[in-house]
C-alpha cells in the first residue's frame, strides 16, 4: 500500500504484484492520516510516521475473513501507550490499565476492522510513538493512524497477507525511495 499525505487527508493506493513481478494498482481511494500530517512521529504528536513498514496482525470487532493473524477485541483489550510500561506499544489484555493506554473496544467505528502498522514495534523506543494502525475512517483526521472507508478495509482484510507493507510519504515522488527500504 502507498499513502501520500497532504495535511490530514491522504491518497491511498493498494497494489499487488502480478505473476510477471510487476506492481499493478488494485484500487485508489482517499482517507485520512494524523491531524498534523505525515512526518516524525512520537507519543502524542498526532503525526503519522513517514516511512516504509511491514503490516502486522489484523484485529477488530469481527473477523471479515482475513488471511493475516487476527485478534478479536475484548472488553480488556488495550494498546499500551504508557512509555513507562515494559510492554509499551503492544496489545495486552488487562483489567488494570494505565490511563495512557488505549482501550480498543471504545473505538467501535475505527476498529471494526484494523491492521497494525509495525512502527516502533520490534524493539520499541519509549515515547517514540505507539498505536499506529490502518483502520476504518471516521470522516476526519486520526491521531496518527491511516484510515480508509469501511468497504476498502473489508477488501484489505480479505486480500492482505503476512508479507504486506505500507509506504507513508508526503509526496508521490518519495514512494520509490521508501520502497527500497523494504
């Protein structure tokens, strides 16, 4: 996937590699990124992180037939956003979260269907930013995620697989440079 941010709006394109090894566009749509646009993200910056990232597991209120590993949201599902927590920037099931942690069930529209963007997830740097997802659009800017329509998220949930990536930039010309980082 490619995401070109312009302010908090985004131009999103989903690509697949054909049998000849060529990339072909499957769909193009609009969506949203963070209210402060695309750039250097950190905890609370309201920016979508610029760069190329592997997509992680899918999650949501229901599984729409994804090929990716899937986690259902429960009343105890939290994304840990407290930089002082040793499980920072991970999904945890908890009964006693920090007030900084994101309770996933509270986002009925956005997290109906969602996929983790693996930014700062492998060896999390405390405070560098947490809870970056590709999710259902709520008709406005995100806190740093990428959002598209529910119908496009349903399509992505069905078509994406374990080796999917997302490239997030500010200008179309930056896509090729970021692609080489994959």
